[in-house]
């Protein structure tokens, strides 16, 4: 089942986020992946999930050719 990140988009668009294992809870955010990773590690996260939240939401259905 997919995870609804629409709330993340509203707050973190154009930023990187570090997430807990539940893939919903934000540990840290920043302009770069490295900055975000470092912030999350300082907060005690051993292996956070990094994701970039886009500046614009677009629909996508399908795969690559």
C-alpha cells in the first residue's frame, strides 16, 4: 500500500527529509542530503530514510521503458 506524503509536501517542498522506519515521521530536513543526514544522525538516527520532496506534485502512472 502507498504512503500519503501530501502533508510532507506542504511543509517540506524542495527540501530533503530524513524519515524514521515508518516512512512518515520526519527526523530532520535540509537543503542537501548530506546536511539532512548529518542532522538526523546527531538526533540519534542510525540509518534514516532520505527522500527529496519535490517542488511540484505531478501524477505518474506506469514504469520505465
